[in-house]
C-alpha cells in the first residue's frame, strides 16, 4: 500500500505588482515605539543596534574613537530633508560602500521609489522622538527597519555617508538602517550596485559588458531611464591593487558610479549623444571631452545648456560623450522594476513564481556539472511554458537566483559563493531526476558563467514545453540559502521536483501455521527459539546481539555492532504490545525488512566501501520504498551522516525505522486520509518520544 502527500513546496506567492508595497499586513513597529517614547518623554535608543563598536566593526577597529551623536548635537537646526532629496545629498564618508551610494543616488531620481524606501513626513521637529524608519526589499518581501538617530562622528563631523548640506540627515540615517539590516557598518564595505538597487526596488538586475555590448546600448540605457530603472556603471580592474586607482582621465577604477541622465544634442551641426554620470564621492570627475570646463560647452546654444542643466562645479557629477563612456567603463548594471523595462514598447503583465531553497553539504550541495556524481543531488525545479510570446515561436523566460544573508554573515567568515544554473528539457513525471539522466542529456540553456555575486539573472528565449532548472554552486559541499524568481511573459507552471513524501507500506505479516512452514521457516524458528529462551520473545538487547553477530560477519558491510538505540527503535516499531518484546512473527517480518533494506543499501554503495555517501542516501531511501523531499533529506543527512559524509548500515537502518515509525504514526491519526492531522500536546509528546 503506497501512502504519499505533498511535502509542502517552498514556493512563495509572487508579488503580482512588482512595484506595490503591502504594508498593511506589517506590524506598525515604528509607530508603536515612537508613541511609547513620546508618552514616556524619552528619545529612542535602539537595543538591536546599539551605539557601540559592535555596530561599527566586526574585524578591526580604527585608530581613533568615534563619538555617537544625535543630529541636534551636531548642528543647531537639523533637517531630515532640505529642498527635496537629490543625488547631491550623497557624499561618501570613510566607508568603502560606493556601491550602496551609487544606488542611493539613482533612487533619488524617482520620487515614488524614494518615498517607498524613505517614508516622507519624518522630521526633527514635530513629535520628535529620536526614531526613524525605512523599508527594504528582502528576498521577496518588504521589511521595515527602525533605527535611532545616533550617528558615528569624529570631531563633530559625520564619519560615513553625509549630505552636501551639513544640516540634512536622511541619507546618513538611510545608510545606518541598511547597516543594521546587514549586521553592522563594516559589512557594507565592498559590493555590487545591483544588490542595493534590488533592495530598494524589489526589481530584477541585469549586467552588461560594455566591451561586448551591441550598438543599441544607448537605446537600452535610454529605455531603462525612461522606465524608472536604476542604472550604475564601473571600470573593471585586473587586480586588487587597482582598486580606486585614478586614471589620467579622472575616473576611478573598481569604483561604483551611477548613471543619472542621457541626452542627444547638436554640436557643430551634428548630433552628439551624451551621458551623465555621478561619482558618489561628491568630487573627482571626468576631465575629458564634455567635462565641466571643457571647450565643447562653448560651442553649443544656451538652450542646450539649460536642457542639460549643466553646472560647472566639483560635485562629482559630469557629462561625457557616450562613445567615451563605452570606451572607459567596462560594466553596466541595470535594475529593472519589471522584466520588460529594457525590451519592447509596452509594459506587459508577467507571470512570476518564487521558491526558497538551500544548498546543504552532504545532501543538496552537489556543485556544477564538473561533478557528475553529486550534480544530480542539487535542488531541481520543473517549468512548463505553455505558449509562445505573441507573434513569436519562443517564450521569454527570466531566471534569477539570489543568495540569502551572505552580507549579514560576513562577521562569521562567510562570503558570496560562486553560483550558476542549467536548464534541461524535461521528461514526464515530477520525481527528482537521478544521476543517469544528466549523464545522457545536455543542457538546452544555462547561465553565461559562474560568478560570485548575490544574484545571477539571465533572459532566455525557449520553445514552449517542459524544462528542468538546476541551480548550483560551482564547487560541491558549499552551503547557502537561496531564492529563485522565475518570470515568463505567458503562463507558466512550476514545481519543485521530488517534493512529494510517501512510503510503500507492506501489508501486515500473516502468521504461518506450523504444519505449513517451509524448511527455511522451520530452521529460522529453531534459531529464534535458541536465542529467545523459554519466553519465545526477544528484547532490544537480545536483538542487538543478533544483529551485531549476523551483520558483523558480512564483509560487504562496514558494520561492527548495532547501536542499542537502533534496536530500541526497531522493537518499538514492531512490538505488538507495551512490553516492548518481539515474538517470532514480528522477528520474521523484521528479518524480511532487513534483507530488503540491506539490498537497497548495497545497491547504492557505488564504491563498495561498506558505507554509502550522504549524497547516495536519497537513492537508497527510495530503493527501500520511501519518498522524501529536499527538506527531509537535508535533515536526515544532518542526523545520520558522520563528519566524512558517510552513512553506515546501522545508521541507515535507524533512519528507515524512524521514517516508517513516523509514517505509521501519522497514518493512525489521519483516519480521513487528508494528509493533515490535529493532535493535542500529550499526543504530540507521546508520539515524538516513541520515535
């Protein structure tokens, strides 16, 4: 009898409107904390992000001490925003987070986007309580971050991000909230502009190589800016020694810039395409053609000056010819609010699926195709593209895979993993595909490369049909949580492969009559009677002696002795009464199961070591008649594999016995066969203590 239910896919309901923020369901933590402070007449002090060194650094301390001050202790007339938030409010301090500041500068170009991240009507005057709040997108949901307004200073000046206006503090507080979100300020050192852009919008990031891009890159950037996409750029470096090295043209290598404008003008009677770029330092600019004081500006009409809003000052923002831009900059980063921001002339409704998953050492961290023995153990997702795009033969598909919490875990020595993915034409069924499938099938699409970024995103054109998506790290055994976002113009269906759980439960044994026993059964009964004694029953200790004696002699199994806990679990499962003893019929049934389980174990012992690899556990469990999903296999590996990711026969048997006990216990409660049960605390305790 086969019993199975869905394991509960880790799929999330996708946000239908990518730019919508649903805050009504969020607990209004900011308002509650602010009201409490006002009622008590105190200024808020954030216990989760205290004004201490732990909020600043995790690896090293500066040679000077910083002093935490509130804005009114720094200036006499602090303002949250003065004259509207603008890109000139972004001046980098002593923290290497230019990637973040470039994204903040792009954020100020769209008031609606800015208001979502930086809620308006915050100030230092009316109902001031020293508390402020911001909203960030995190892994398919928007989260509120509340901070106090104590900021690190040195000699009464802000140490980190600050505005060009000394009495304006929205940008400094935004940086503090983002530092809290990621653990501390030091965690913000070094990064990718797309990471912050996505956290400000929930959008999709795409990266372009300006050295390889097609001739329509100008149109691509133009469309991105028109559709409220955020755009950044940087100059590639060949080694870490080039980081922030200044070129003769005034540009900084390995440094994040934001693209803030694009314009075509007439110059000497011919059209010239210009692009406006901003350095988050608030200074150090391009000194070539069309730079602030270049001769080209003297050759254009005053009206063109006004159109470009050209101001000659060292504020970090400058114009340059688009051809020079493509020549000097190597990378362009675009964060789209919708997948069609850069393509087509109209905004379409996209179908979105979102999954959460995990690469775990020993079970689901199989690495890339270079490691065929473990590649198949990676999480697998089946996609069905129903129809081609309008007027086309193929369907547009976008895949985005995002590593979770890596920046926050930096203080624990964690860094971004090198990740990628592959797409295969699917076969019927939704079981997790085995190693043999990937040995004989090539991928039909894949990520351009494996790269150590937070999110890898790519666009494909594929014929309608069924496909398998396999997200992986480059090396096996590397662990991380991840989120997958799947976008298609036309309807798509998706599911996690192998997500069903179930068990092929054998029918209860039928006692054999003495006069009908086979010769083998009579010999087996005599052996049992010799071991059990006069009571004709065995307990866990007698069972341990039998199993250890029998299986230790079998050289194909690297098992010296069965653990007593394994034997107690076996007796608990198959004993017919509360005395926890096995009679002959129960022992005979157990022996039948043991022989089947041994066959399954040896079939998956590919290297004849007498053990199975933790990556082979899924196959061995399926051979034994069970179906388990990724969440279960990860848990089982953690519990039953040793430090070398090996599973001995004793632990394999204990694993199967506990699985069978759990399935049978659940089925006893699930009398209506719904796949759901309701139990009280006592029943829960009795159930768990018996497994």
